[in-house]
């Protein structure tokens, strides 16, 4: 006992202050008769399986459990060994079926230490492990995450002394099983890229030839695509997935050097491609020759030997001499129209333009030589220091960010250094419906980051120690010093110009614009420079066209405003009415009637690992049986408003009451062996009082048991639930028809695609919020006052576009409102 305790103390003494291990044995023993806390470092805390998280560091945590299953080891293509076991969390005498279990993988030299010493039934403790997503969780029903241990991360395996005595591999209870290999020994084999083969798992070094910044994949993971090359003239496309974007390789530019451990080679589209295998780890180095050899990695522990250092330096020299990948950074002063380039810059301000775009104001210390497109945005909507925005206004450019990049743009902090990949520059086009302000006007240059990930499109946040940022800082500091006087002069010049007495035409134009602005009940969010077109001219044009019009709303449909909200499928682009209460009530009565409810007794009343079942008989003449299944999430008792329940046999009134009490309610049926959803004629989910429907045509409903992994991860957003259950989620949208008249003509214009932006109201919220319903009524009464004559109706400034729709026999012209919002809607 004393000898074992002294060994635990020796382990504590061998730990550095930062938690890293010196010559710590990777495999050690614990005494069953002593408290585990006394045998481990004092800062170590036990973490239970259900508290594991992808983003949380585990350097000061340990897990404890029993080996339920142990699989034979196998070798990767690099010769590195790996073996898998299933760890049960319970350490007392419990049945295996009631234990929480998690897949665990051990790699490299640690396999030799543990392969023969560990047996099924042994009690073990793991430290310095890594947590990653388990790809087999849906199939094996185990934890959504898996544990990965290797000497590379400094992992240590502790086994209780009783277990070791029973092992034929143990000869001395008070000694380590196997000594740690000498420090400096090369443990890993790296395969040249021209020698990789299909079906093997290998370790590689390479230089980045192409990459895409992390982006959200079609599933729930983030993805990073990297193409690497090496002196063997080999080339490899790598696709790396992770549930946490911070765990993906930290690549900042083409030319960076990467080291990947445990990538699996497979054939895709007749080419070899690599994906991350279990135990994957990555180091990234700046590819600039002479730059510090500081690895970028999410791991706090890694092995980097003198041989690794020589490999990185050799790849840097090779790439610098043989590859044309170290392209100079393009400055704003060098940018030309119709180019795609990577812009390394600092964020000065940002603003949400609308639901489809975010504005980023950035600078790189140089001044663009072309006139710039200034995006009209309310000053109050800009996030950033007003003084800096004003001071640098002549050096900043406006970049519009669209679609899948909006989330990344919204998360940026002002002052951040970043690279915007594949920025598109173009000149503002001039056309008949978008005339120049004057014949002498030079077209303005626009900057756009389009949607998608083609050509590496995306946004990368750069740390301050990055070589690109060091160059950028020098440029910014030089600009502040050199241009301080000129910036001040420009500011004074602007003041003098604003105090100059305007000419008669300018005064007339300003008066007209001010009067239009005051009298119009709507405001344009773009295209203010386009001339106003009469409705008769619009009617005479051949679609497609876009126009700015000024007209009055003389009528609209539907008059019953709640009927303007529809359900829209973005996949098949179909519209449907929201099911009425009578329809839902009738459906529930039919499907849950005692005559039609032929349930599987094994499914209906039994508890499972992920939900607990309660049943009772309804107090009505039909003698319905109501079943509620409470989804388990963790050991902490959740409040009802944050809980998920699966219900069966309920009426509409009961469903409404339950939805007000519980955060998520999912109507189900147990007619078959598996718990399933009902017909999509009724909502498949009620969450936070919102009733979510699915498209019958585009959905492929899955058994409700598919939700089990969510009980471990806690990701209960409606979009995630719909994806797991195979449901194509329907969106709530406004659909209205406006009759517009300007005296020259009259036309019907649809308002639907941008209706939420027009009203400043969410269609999904207006269905459940009486205050928003009243606000919508006030807005429509303002735009089209009831019982008012046409002369008393306010003017509306609108952008409308025309297009053809074919009904099979002929083409019909339709008009739609866009880029228009109600003025002062927030005050109505």
C-alpha cells in the first residue's frame, strides 16, 4: 500500500507546472484500497461521460470505468498500432446494460504497453485523453463521443493493482508494466504522397497547395478541405471533419506546412482522397522560410522532435524554390475590377444589411485607386468606433458578405485581423433601368464575398503572431503616420464642401428627395440612384426588368391578415395553407381513437436508455390511453421548459397545454415495432410555442429512435431535429398581393420573398404573438387606410421586378416587390 502510494506521489512530482509530463510512465498502477484522489495529482478532477464536450480541454480531467469489451489490435498502413475497447462508466457491481458506455481508442507505443496488460473487466483510469465525435454512435447506441489516447498527447493509463495481479503480463505490483521509450526516439513513420495506397491509414507531411476555411457541412459537423503536395511529386486531397471548428487544422494561407497523423486513404471520383480517422491530429506551421517553428494546434500536448523540425524546414525550402505558391499579398491599392483575390485586412466596422447580406468595413493601410461603392446603411446600425470609422473613411472598403458566410461574418469582432478569401471586385453596371447619375460619372467598384465554398471562398481569422498580420500591421502603422495630415485635410475639405451654397439644380433635387422621403411610407434599402419609372412604363416593358416606382397602395389581399401566412418548402418550392385547428383536432381523434390504435406493447409502455415512459387513461368517453415519454438528457434535473417529451394519444387541447408547459413536444405513434411520427398533416414538433411542419413530398421520415444521440449532445434545435428525423422543414412566409396605382397605370405586385424584411416582422412569430398581429394590422392600415379615398393614401417608394411564369399554354407576367421596407415600422 505504501509503495503504491509513493509511486502515485512520484507521478505527481514528475508533472510540470503546466500540466505536461516529463518522463511519466504511460502505463501505471493504482491501489484499490486507497482513495484515487490521493494517488493522482491534486489538480486532477474526475469527469463523467455525460459531461464530456468537444471544445473543453481535458488536461486536468480523468475518466474512470470498467472495460466492457476489448477488441484485437490492428495496424495502420504506417505500421502504427491501434486497438479499441468499450469503457463502462460504472465502477460498482451493476449490470452491463445499465452502464453508460463509450468507445475508446489507444494508439502507437501505448498499444504495446496496454495490449496484453489490460483485460475485459479491468477497472482503469485515463488521463490526457482527447474527445472526438463517434461516427458509430447511431449504430451501436453508445456515447455520441469517443476517447482517444496516445503518447503523442501525453496520455496515461492507470489500472487498479488487483487487475494487474490477475494479468499474466504483470510480475511486480509496485512497478510500471513497461518503461516509456527514450525521449527523442522517432515513433512515427511518414509516407511520401506518391506512395500512398487505397484503404490504409497513414501519417504524412505536406505543403498546402489549396484549402477551404472551415465551413458547415451538410450534416452537423464542420469541414475543412486541404490539398497538399511534397517533394515526391505526390498530391493528396484531404477532407477533415469535426463537430468543433476549432479542432480542424489551423491553416491561414497557401504554402503553410502541415503534419497529419492518422488519415485514412480512400478512393473518391477515381482519385485517392484522405479523411480523418480515429485519433487524427494535426500540426500546422507557417510556410515562410525563417519563420518561427511554432506549431498551430488545438492539442496542448504533442510530440515534435528534432527530426520533425528538420522535415518542416526542408519542406519550406523546397516549396520556396520549386513552387509558385507563395504569391505576394494583393493590396487594395493594387486591386483592379473583375478580379478574384484574397484580402488580408483589419475589420473596422460591420452591420447587418438584411437577412441575405452582412457589411464588413475593412482596410489594409493602402488606398484603392478606383471610386468605391458605399453601401447605404444607417449609422446606428454600424458596430464599431464612430471616430475610427470617420477617420479611416477614405481608406476603408465595403465588402458585402452573402449566404453561408453570414454566420462567420456576424461572429467577427471589430479590430480582428482576417483574410477574406476569393473576394470579387466588379464595377457597378449601368443600364437603361440603372442610369448613371451624370455622363462624367466613373463607375464605382464593388467588393463581394459570394456564397458557397468554391475556390476556397470564406473568412479566416488570423492571430496577431501570424506573419501576414505582422506585415499588415506595418502597413497600417505606416498609413496612420504618413496619411495623418492628408486624412485631416480630407476631413476639412468635406466640411468646407458641405458649407458651400448648392446650385439651383442641386437645391431643387435635394428638395424633391427630401419631400419624397417625408411623404413616402416606405424606404428603399438599395438602388436609390435609379430614376423613378411610371407604372405605365413598367407595364410596357418586356420582362425580366427591375424598376424603382412611386405609387399608392389602393387594395391588397388577403384582408384577413392571418391568412397571409403560408408554409413554404424551400426544396420543391411549394406553398400550402397552415392546417386549421379543426383539421388537427379531427386528425388526432382519428389516429388516437381506441379503434385505430393498435400499438406494439413492447414499444408503448416500456422505458428505454434514453426516455422514461408514463401512461394514464384520459377522462372522456372514448377511454383513450395517453402516453408521455420523457427524454433523458443528463443527471441534472431539467426544468419542463427545457425538456423534450414524446406524446401519444392526446387531443388538440391536451397537445396545446403540453406545448405551453414543455420546451419540445413531438407527437408520435407506436403502431409498429418502432416509435414513429404521425402523418405530416400535423406538426411533427412544437418548440417554444412554434408549430413546425414538414413537407410530405420532400421528407423521408425516420423512426423516432434516431433522436437518441441528441439526448447525449443536447442539440435540440428544430433544424437539427428535422434533419435527424428526415424531415424537410417548412418555413412560415408572408404571401400578399398589392394593387399599386400611380395615376399612369395600375398593376398587381406580389410581396412574399422579402415580406418579413418589408414588415420587420417574422412570419413564424406573428402566428403565435397577438401583439405582432396587431402591429401588422397597424402597418397595413397605415399603407392603405381603411375607408380612405385614393388621394388620401400615402405614397410608397418601391423596387419591383418583373418576370415570366409559364402555366403550360402561355407565359404570364408577374411583378414582385424587393429591397423595400416600411418606414418607421418599429414605431408602429
